[in-house]
C-alpha cells in the first residue's frame, strides 16, 4: 500500500542520521578492539558487550518516536490507527534487520576467533550466560523480540511524556525504578530465578513476544484520541 | 463537491474555551477567507478540521462523514500549517517525494514546476531553509496536493512581495484548471481579499460573520453623523463597532435589511481589513479594564 | 499586478468602470473582444466571480454581448449608451458637489463662469 511505503520512507529518512552515527561508532569500537587484541601481547583478555548498547539505543529511538513523527503523520491525513499500524510494522522490520545484523556480527567474531585461534577477544552476549555456544537462530530470535520490546518501551515512555508532560514522565520513571527495589525487598526474585532456570530460550522469547503484543495493544488504545498538538 | 458541516463544535482547554458552539456549513469548490484576530480560535478550528485534535463537544462532518480518525475523509484534506509541516532532516526533494504517497491526487509535474518558480534548492535539508523558503515549500505542497479541501494557515510568513504575488497567480490558475475548496487563514488581508469567494470571521471562538464576498457591500456599512442620528439609524441593524471622534459618531453596521439612503448621515464602505481592525480594538477594550 | 485597484469602491464596480472608460476613450471599439473573467482575474489578482459581476452589469445594459463559446464583445452603439447614462448622472456626480463646495468657499456664479 502506498501508505506503508510512504510511512516507511519517512521513518527511514527521519532516523537515518541517528542509525548511521550509532552503528559507525559501535563498529569502530569493535574494529579498534579487534586490532588492539591482534597487535597486543598475550594475556590481555578483551571482552566487550554490544547487545546492551543496542538495546539502550532502541529504547532511546522509541522514546523519540512520537515527538518526531506523530504530528507530521497526523497533518498528512493518517488516522491514528494507521499510524500505530505502520509504526508497529516498521518496528518489526527494524528489529528484524538489526537482530540479523547483530547476530551475524556475534557469530562472525566467534568464527574469526576460532579460525585465528584467538582466545583473548570476545563479544559477550547475554545468552552466553546460559550457553556459550548458542546457535544462530536462537540468538536471532532472542534479539528480535527483545529489540521489539525495547522500541515499544521507549514508545510508551514517549507517550507518557507527550501526554502528561515532564511531571508525568518523570513520575513514571520514578515509579519504574521503585518496582525493582520493591521486588528485592519482597523477595520476588526467588520464584523468578526458579522460572528462569527451567525455561527454554524459545519459551522465554514467547513470553517476551506476548508482553510486547500486550504493550503494543495498550499503546494503540492510548493513542486513539491523542491530540497531535501539545497544549 | 465538498461539503463541510460544523455542528455545535466546542473546544475547551483547562483555562479557556477556544471554540464555543460553532455552527455553519461551507461548500465548495471556492476560495474561502477564514479570518479573525489573534486568539479568535482560527488555528484551533483548522486543527479540528484536519483531524489533528478532537473536539470537546459537537461534530465536524465532511460530506456526511466525521473527520476524526476517518481515513477516506482525511485523504482528501491537505493542511499546511504555519510551521512544522515537514521533517527537519529530510531534503526538499525527499519531502515532496513523501507527499506523493499520502495524497492520492498529487501532481508531481506541478510540484517540479513550482520548485523552479520559487527557486528552491532541491537537495537542501528542510532544517536549513530560510523562513521564506519553508513557506514556499508549504505552498508547493498545498498546491500540488490537488486535495479537494486544501487549507493554508498563514502560508506566506517570510515570503517577499514578488513571491506572494506568484502565489496569488498560482491560486487563480489552479482554480481554473481544477477547482477545489481552498481555505485561507491569513492576516495579510488587503492583498488577498480580492480572491475570496466567501468570507468567514471568527471572534472570540464564535462565528461573527459568514458571507458571500460579492455581497459584502450590501451587508457591512459604516455610517457617520451626530450621535442621535447615528443611533436612530443603527437601531434597525446590528452594530458591530462604534466610536466617537471630533464630535462625530461612527458606527459599523451589519445590515439586517435593505439600506435606504439617509441625508442626515454619510455612509461609506468598510473594507475587510478595516473591519478586522475594529474588531481587534473591541477585543482590546474588553481586556483593558 | 493589481493595477492600483482601490478599496474605496467595490471591486466589481471598478472592473465595470475600467471597461466603460476603455470604451469611452476609444481603446475598445464595437466588435472588439473584451477579456474573459479568468483573464481579468489573472490580470488584477481577483476572483473571477468578482470580475463576472462587473461584466454582467454591462451585459445587462447592452454595452457588451456574449457570443456563445467564443467570448464577450463590445456592442454596436455601446459608446452612445454609456454617454447617455453618464450625462444623466453628470449633474448628480459632478455639478451638485461643485455647487456645495463653491458655497462652502463663497465662490460666486461669476467666479465659476470665469473659471470655466
């Protein structure tokens, strides 16, 4: 549909700059670390985590989404439902592509390590906690759903700031910080670890996907009557 | 044929009522001048008409269908606001390309021609355009959209006289080729009022006047004379504004029925621009206490 | 360009008067083509309907006639019609104000004759 093509075009152009800068910096760090390890003396173990910056990047991107595109699309005559729809679609594609790339990067370094018999360099991925030789498709699936969730979380945050202003937004963040503290105090982590111990990666991804769908539906509902003009 | 029905439209904010039970109908194609002093509620109304904000009460229908969140209606409306019409990091060329996806009747040839007419650099980012150039981009979008309802809210901020003149020429040409309902909200009234088919004036969130512009002189008149004579004549009509100067009273009347010449007073035409100045004087007086 | 249309008189009236003056001064002869409403609109940057109102008044008076599908043309005897019409309003438009102003300034009939 023309609408989808047009929306994707605008989304892409709007976020092109940020993506280019982010990935350039990230890849520069990877390359730099890699060559440092190649040229340096043994016994220096180099470990970097790429996933976390990427997750944070996605939350940040999501948290600017409404502010930078909502008003524009409303002016161009999209209904709010259409806007939520194309946003969801774009988020899915974005997460998919990024997950593919990220997983490819991780696996690639892993492969290079084996080929070059390097022991000192590793890009660490959260899944390595569970299984250091995790398969491609598991890592991909994990990143895919998690990145999608990150975008949605960012979007929710943006919505709260958009609708309730700075006071509302920061109060919400305050509350969010409060919850883990509460969880530790009430010792909710015990049953949580039990579950985590039992769960398979696929079921875990399933749970995250489910949470994402619920969150997405909730955001779609909230946006129904949102005014595109603040104040 | 486009038909806009405004039924009891009200918009309330925390501290004020922006629009109060508006009721009127606009039918086109025609060029409608949508006027009023600052704060009268023009932009609020246009935002509601374009589906950008919801009403607090009442409904706004286009050809019988509500505007808000209705795709088939929104597709036929192009709204060019004062600012914020484009994504800052996209180039002029990219912005126009994006428009093609959103307006089913978009005319790329016209857009390309207008780019040259207004001499816009296609590869410049919107962020780097001067005020005049981004207004020109807005005008190009509005014209090339060929949307059956095209709304321009102060479309010429920063445009010089020559560019504005080009815009008026283009407007006339466009109406000849493919007429549509154009709604122009502007403060540069004396330049563009000769183009209006119809005039709507909002005052304090309410409709003051809606008139076929050709009938203007049969509807609005200013009279001068002594206080008693003026009061005598004015009682049969609606007084929009009055003032006393040099022992002479002047009243601007909204004629309720036929005007018959009276030798005790002089009557003269009131231009659209003058009427709005009187209305804003009235508004200032209201808040001056 | 606006060709200095004033805002003291309705625009349609000014359009009508411009055509009348062109005919009276001989720029437009009988059977000459009168511009279309769209042409007036473009020339003066006005609404075609406004131009149309002015033109139609002249059609009603018989000064211009419409040739279907071709355009508007000046009628035979248009100049005479306008001259007669203006002669009738000459007294009202020019003589009466002259008398009022002369009275205001204390100019006598003698002085007026000398001035003429």
